[in-house]
């Protein structure tokens, strides 16, 4: 059937990158040789740490695929987070842990579960198909689960994620707490990023009903370090709001050690954040205590209040 | 978490009914006791044959579930084919073999594959989870796969369906060809149905782009027998078109022995059938040679030409 391009979402995080690599390994082991692991954007610092740790190459950077080509989507299904011409390619499979936002004109393989990380589902797929998980694959999976669940502390964490981390740590011969903290800290290093890059690092376009928004999340071990950039961040956020005709730009600065997020909210619907969380924005910012998960603690609450 | 209601699509066929029963068995075997196998409509003759063969009760007839209740969808995901308040209940899982037409505000378990029958996926789920398939469950699964694939002759048939039929026949100790023909023939018995019931037996609301349509499929061993009802069918079809403000009502009368369909097409977009299949409608009807699958041979072709 020709080449199959495998990729995660734009602004790829560790789950999107490693899932692309692992899914390609899975497909090859299932007999589909002609698969290409790809990515739709720059590797972040956290993922770089993983790739360096293993000494492996990043997936191939692509911007799009030609109409009619075969693709497999991992870690996303929302067309807004994918290639522009998603409606013109042939989606063979989706493996994902997000809400359903895809409409197709044809049946396809779709595997989603409400777990903390795509890699947890891929781990199950290896098990179900009795495939061996080697040390490298185990490390990739483990890294993504640690990343997405903030070391199993995020409210998105499920029993399945915990089981996967336990078994994968053993295969990889890694102490997840030690490795995990290093990994998460690597992800908080913003030194090589411009203000604009920070604002696109993990930016997702989300409509809270009629409220056209971007929610961007930046992990840190020290909120005050990031808040030093506040004025520059706000200037560029306002530009993005104008350029993309947004109602809201939410920047979540998430403290991975203490599990809180400082939010900076701009745009004409910024007050929605106050309503949703019962907080008062002062100079466009507020602390959202205990909020670390965009999926569980931002999207449903903001949608409900919009 | 309280009761979980499991059901297939409205105008349930053998796959929707048996998948509801089998999914409930699967969930119980996985430790979820509080599941209720349900159906959203009348049992058809074919399904009745299966239930009588096994001496088991039909799933519970329901019209809706209360807002906030937990549900599992089998054999469908399109809200148009489900309960009215699908957007207000909590969908725990979907197991289906149709195109994706569902949008959710939350992640969930979603398992779809482009195979001929939902039961083929359920068969895999038992295997993957190392659960035993007893004789009764095997017969339910086998019946649905025979029904949906017209004894493995429909173009929707995949290698997975064939493997499932082979193994399930052995467990059930059934000759699939002998049992299958009896089953399919039972489904062609229209004697107890009114004209209105025939026109709702397997009617699916489908939009071919802007063309608002119903496509209904009736299986028969003798097309001319059904065509005796043509005038009465057309009268009621025209009423349905007016009542539901449709652009097209397509009635496919499918010859399960010779694998052809006679189509009766009414409504202001009836000519779309001529364009899509290169046929001439005479007295609103034409023979579509080799067409037996609504999913593979109607939906994509009609959509492309709309």
C-alpha cells in the first residue's frame, strides 16, 4: 500500500515524539515495513533529553504529506492539531488518549483510552499482540508516561499508567523517580527558546464553546523564573491574539514540583478564567492551586463556564 | 459507578443486538457487574431467529436513558443513530466498525476497526484479554458476522472476519454455510411487517454532503417478491420524505443469493443515484449490479457524487 507516515500533534511533546517512534516499531513488528516515523515540529528540551539518553535520532520533520498518502495518527485526532490536509489523506489508524474530535468518511482502526498517555495504550498493544518490548522501546514509553502524568501525580493518571510504569521501569532498568525528575527538569529549561517559541511550545487551539482560544502549558521547577519574562510574554501573546483573531490566550506555567499552575490570561474573554476557577486576575495573572492538567482541569471547566 | 447501559443503533440489526449481549458478557467477565444489555428498537426476523435458536431473551427495550447515566455504545457512534440525549450522558466506551461521527468533550475508551462486523472486534477483545468464549457467545458473534458480511460475501469482509467465523464455528459446533443461509433467509421474511415498518427496518439517516437522505436496506432471496409492494412502499416513502424534509429516500432491496440490489429512489435528489451508479431510473427504480454493502458501495460513492 506504499509508505505510511506516522506522527503526533503539532508542537510535539515527548508523548507525540516517542509514540511516533514506538508505533513505527510496533507496525514493523506486525509486518508493516514501509512506515516512517515523523514529527510536525521542533523537539523540546525534555524530549531531547530522552533522545540523547538513548542516543537515537528524532523522527523525520515534515510539514505535510501529499493528498492521498497513508497516515497513522498518534497522540492526537483533532484536525486542528494535525497536518493541514488531514481530510485529504487516508488515515489508516489512530492511537490516542484525547477526546474525539475527528470525523471521517470511512471506517478505520481507532484505539483510544482515557489513560494518562498514548504510550500506555501502545504498551497494551504490545502485550495484546504478544510482542516483545525491548529496552529502548521501554525507555521511550516510560519517558512519555512520566512526562504526561508528571511522574504519576497528574489527575489524568490511571491504574493502567501505573502498571505500565512499573513494568517498563523493570525492562528499562531505570528508577522512574530519579530518571523522571531529571527528565521533567530538562523540560523546564527555557534558555534556548525565544519568547515566541515559548508561546508555541505546547500551544493548543481549543474552542471553549464560542470562545476561540489557545491554551499553552510550560513546565517549570520555579514559577518565579518564568514570571521574569511576563512583560515580554504578554506583548507577544497580544500579538498572537490579534494575528489569530483569538478571544483568549491562556498561558499555564506549571510547577512540576508543587503541582500548581500560574496562569497568564489575555484577550477579551480573559474573565472566563476568573469565573471558571473563582480567582481574581491581577495584572492578568492568578495562581490556580492544584491545576496541572489541561485536559482534566482546564478544558472541561472552561467549557462548562463558557 | 452505578449502572451502565449498553446498546447498539436504532432500528437494531443482528450485530447491534448481539453486540449488546456480548459486550455485557465481556464487561461482566472483566469485573463490571452492573451492566444492562439494551436495545433501541424492535427485534427483526433475522435476530429473532438467532435468539430463538439459542433460547435467550432479547436485550431490554429502552427509548432513552437519563442525563448523566453511563452508557457503552456498540455497533454505532453516530449521535443520529443513538439516543436523543447522547450529548448529556457519560459515554464510557465505544466498540464499533463504522466511520467516526462522534465528538466528545472528554476522553473515553474507543475501539473501532475497519472490519465487517462489531462482533469481530469483540471476538478480538476476548482473545486479547484471554477470556473464554462459550458456545452461546460464539453463536451470537458468529450470527452477527454472517449477517453483516452476508456469509463473508460482502465487500466489507476482511481477513479478521474470516478468521473469527472459522474459530467461532468450531466453538459453536455450527456449519456456517448451512446455519448462515437459514439465518439470512429468516431475515428476508417480511410477512409480519407493515409497509411503514419495512421502511424503518434498517433505515439510516445519512447526509451525502448537503443531500439529506435515508438509506434503508431490506434483504431478500427474491427481489420480485418485494417489488410487488412497490406502489405502497413509494406512497409511504413520499410521506416520510415530506415528514422528515428529506432530499432523498433510497430503498435497497438486496438479493442475498445473487448479491445484487434493486434500488427504489424518491425525492428531489433521486437523480444522484443515476449519476453515482451510471444507471437510468425507470419508474423510480434500477438494478445496482453487485451492490450489497451500504457502507462500502453506497455511502462513499453517493458522497463523492453529491
